[in-house]
């Protein structure tokens, strides 16, 4: 997902401070994720698993802050696995600044 798409997603999501449920999460992610029509079922299955993983407090909703924290954690993991990987537009600190 490009940074501009991430920002757009954030604007939609933050309009719901109580968070979003699984159906809305799936709709948003499927609309923002590039995929072929034949990949839609796998994307929906993966999105359901992702929702469960992100919903750390188990309340059945994912708040924007939970989503951003999950993305930041994933970026940090990728960076830590790549020795000498430079920071920049994909660094966790940069991501925090844009949202």
C-alpha cells in the first residue's frame, strides 16, 4: 500500500473513532489492496485472519490506533530482518509521522 493510500484509509477510518467491525474492515482492505478478481476469496480469508490478529483487545472492532500499531510492528520486523536496511520513507518513525 502506498503512503497516499494509507493516508486516505486513515481519513476514512478515523471517521469512526469507535473502530470498525470485521465486515467494514474486509470491505476497506479489499478495496485498497491490489488483487486480481480470482484472488478475492483468498484475500477475504487473509483479511479475516488479519482482523483477528490486529484486534488485540478482542472487542470485535479494530481502532485506527490498533491498525497503525500493527503496521508499525510489521515494518520494524522487516527492518530488523534486513541487516543494513536504510531508514527513510518506510521507517516506522516516518509512518508514525504521516498518520
